[in-house]
């Protein structure tokens, strides 16, 4: 390992605040993930294998799916750009920004944006770029890169954030997490409303429909793709899925693996820009397909790493990351990779070069926890060993024609293993000793004696200059006997047990009863026992929807058509609300808007300062997650479910569906310019993994279900 990497590791291990933050994150993530997996509609291992097969098929046929996706995206009205590398991707963004005379850019979290360093490029051109994810906003204020692909500020304690807000924002020092979140909400609301351009990443892109899918919890992802007049989406070309059913499978696994949720608060499906008659949404939606080494990587021995869906589960499971954190993953010259942990230790050398980042693959115990945690079953230990071995080589390949692409030289991952000379010498010595049973046994005995003498002094036996062993490892106390000796002794006992068991068996001579077998093992549960089986009645779907919605913090009321206006009016009067933003009357149940206006409620479609309530309909509900399906369209402003503090939605009981695949395949979902799948109030846990309700989107969600 390089001196820069060693220095970062040592710095991390000596930081007690970082250690406490990482420990808290790992434990909470583990518990949440285990709980969320229990609610999967199928066995986890079955779904992991299906997801693995989908991702494998996609990468093998990536050129075909890219062509299909691009055709549909353009037909939907998106402006598609293709970038062969980071420099070209940055230039495309700058060209769009300069053409629009942009001064302010609002960004939601995008790992491709970190990869191509778009913020630095924008700032160099005199354009202000503001991160709007709470964790990203905090680290941007501190001048730091993200420390985790899901939880950017995982390395910080609440006191660190309070000090940062006091120093950078001029607010009083306050460690109360809801107060700090409210400060960020207030400041960033102006950014959303004034931004000339919104930039986002893309979690998945659906080849068969040209759909972009973004998942967020805070609501900032919806803000930057809805409010600014121009939206730019950055898409790594490997993030495709063939069909909507494949997207549903990924959405079952991604949030559970990433944050321990059944589904994120907002799942946004984008098909194109604003259409005639729509009051919100961008006038232009640009999509930049970023290669940056992915095509070449797909032809290499590391191709399986492109199956990754960026959930961060392997990072949370990795015992090394849990000790050193994300900022320790630096290259040979001290440059931090945007992808830390096990995934980053393969992606970084694969995309950015083995000589610079190949050393990261040695920051692993190869324990296999990353593979076990991966929701698409990527064999990360195998890939880490391939990086360690070096010698990987790829040819430059571009799976879609790259506009104005210049000829490239052969791209090589040179045979650099980053193995220290001392380790190489030690391995040669070990090989010589291990090939002789006598030499090996003699050394074992010497090591046992010496180790027992030295073990009590392990605290000061730090030899980083020679071996690096002392960074986070104590010298173990060797066993008093060798494995061979213990194994031989154990086998003697086993042989004795076999003789005794044989004697016992003979006593059953002809009895027909075996003392070692039992037929009392429980049988596996039947799939038909699921509460969401196809035979579920409308009443059971309604009960499940209500349960899931209330678990997310939403409220539910059921009423008839005649009762609807009175119940909505009662809630508004209870909150002393006299003006609301709402869908057009024809998009809501008949008579609702007219009755509210007659009762003194002022209704408008466009957002206005001070409006606290937004009223919308809902195309559908998803019983298994308590999710509302809210499409945009003529007379259906998306901002009504996004900007106000309170969202009121009207849903008909017959439109409650059993599961996610059913609603994703609705014709109305695929025809809309944009659709928001909303699951409860907006939320975040970016500060000390403490759940806080109401970040950028509504703090309250009320569902009136009409039967």
C-alpha cells in the first residue's frame, strides 16, 4: 500500500468520533435491512438470483438495450447526449448551462456527478452548484467529498454538523437534529425555486419504455427534476433494465438493501419534458449517457462489477470500511475515489486505472460479507482477488456511437499488483517452509512459543514501516497446540463415538426405528399463505394499504362520495387553512372543488408562497407498501404533492392494487410525462442515522379513500 493510503488508514483509526459514527451506522443499517427483507414477496435468495440474471443479461447485451432505450427516450421528447469519458460529459453540461445563461444549478445526489467532478467544472465556469441532499449539502459546506454512496455524512456526529452550520451559515449553535434539518429546508427552498438548471443522477433506466427512475427520500430529487426549466440527468450506461417488471424487481431490493425500507418515499418515473397544458415540469429534459470506461470494463474480467445497483450494502457490511470510513480510500497519489468499500475497490481500478487504485483491493479481509450482503449476488471476493492479481487488460469499446468521439489509444490495466517487497519476500519464504511437512511443523512450534511470549506486548508492537500489521490489528496469541495435533485428537474421539453408536444401533436389531432420524421437521410455509396472494379480497388489500400507510406516518380516512367534501373541509378548518393548491376540478372527484370553493376555500393550480396544503388525486395505491401513484399531466401539477407542508390525496378503493409490478405496468403510468410513487411524508436520516420527518417534501400525508 502507498504512504498516502497508510496515512489515511492510520488517521481514521485514531479518530474516536469517526469510529463511533461508523459503528452506529453499521448496526442500525444491519437491523433495518434484516427487518425489511422479511417483507419480501418471495424468498430473498430467489429474488437475488433473479436480479443477478437480469443484470448479467443486461450487461452481456448492453449495446442492444442501449439502442432500444435511446430510441424510446428520444421518442418521449428527451434530448439525448452521449459522452465517452468524464471530460466530454463535463463539457456537455457546461455547453447546456452556458447556452441557457445559467447562474444557479440545484443538484440532487448523483454518483456519476461525483465521478466526473461536475461541481468543480461548474464552479470553474462561474456557475454556482448547490447540493440539495441534506448529507451532500453538509459535506459541501465543509469542503469534503461524500464518505458513503448512500449516507454522505456518515463520518460526522451531530456536534460536527452544528459547528458547520454555525460557521458556514451563521446560525446559532444547536445540536437538535430536527432544528438543523429545518434550517437546511428553509435555505434550500430558495435554491429550488430560483435554480436555472436541475441536475440529477438516474437509479435505473428502462429500455422498453425510455423511462428514467430516480429514488429519493427527502424530496430533493423531485424538486430538481420538476421545478427548474431545464433538467439534466446523468446516467452511467450500465444502469439499464430491460422491462418494467425488471424495474419492479430492482425496486424490491434496492431500498431494502440501501436504507432498510420497503420502498423509498419518492420513486420518480420520468418520460419526458413538460407537455402542452402542464403547469410544471422542465421545458427541456437532457439525458447524458456516460461511458467513462464502462464499455471497456464490460469486456474485461471485472465485468460482473457492472451488475452493481449502488445500494451500498457491501460497504455497510465490510469490516474494513467500518473501521476506516470512506475518506480513507485514496489512490497512489492521494486522490480519493468516489466509490469506497468493496465495490469501490473493484470499480475504481476498473474505471480509473489499476496503477492508481489497484491497492484498494488489499483493504479487505476477503471474509465474504460483501457478497452475502449484495442484493444482486455479485461475487466481490472473486473480483477483489482479480484486481490484486493485476494483469487485466481491456480494449477501448463504445457500445453506442459517441458524438464527436476522438480516436483513443489502447486502454490498458497494467499488471500492477501493489504487493510490497517485504510481503513478496515473506510469501517466498512461506512457500519454502510450507512445501516441507517437517519444516512447517518446526516453524509452527517456534511460532507458538514466540507468539505466547510476545502476545502480552501486542499493544506496542506496531511495525508499520516494515509490515503495516500494526494498523488496527493486535498480534494474536497462538494456540498451544497445532491444528494437526488438535485434529488428530478430535478424530480419535470421533472414532470412539462411531464404535459406541454402532453398538447402540445393533440393539435396535429389526425394530425398524432409527435413533438418529426424525420426521418432525417443520415444512416450509406455502406461498399461498401470503396476505397478498392473488386471492386477496378488495377488503384485505384496503386493510393492508391502511396498515402500511400508517406505519409510514400517513393518515387515512375512508368515506363515501357524499362525505368527501365535508371531511376534507373539516381537516382544512382544523388547520385554519383558507387557500390551497390543487388539481383542476375535473381531475378530482365530481363536486369536490366546487364544494370547497363554496365553503370559502381559495383554490389555485400554481404554487404560491405561504400555501400549506396541496390537494391531488391518485391514479392508484399499492397495498404492500402503502404507496400512492400520482401522475403529472394537464391540470395535475406535481408541485401540489411536493411543495406544501401538507399533502391531501383522494384515492378510490377500487384502484388499490396488490403490488408494485401491477402499477408499473399500468398504461396510464407509462403514458404520463412524469409519475411520483409517494410513500408517506418526506424524511431523512443523514445526521447520526436519526429519522427526521419533513425535509424538502410534505411533513404530512393524508389519504381520503372513497368507496
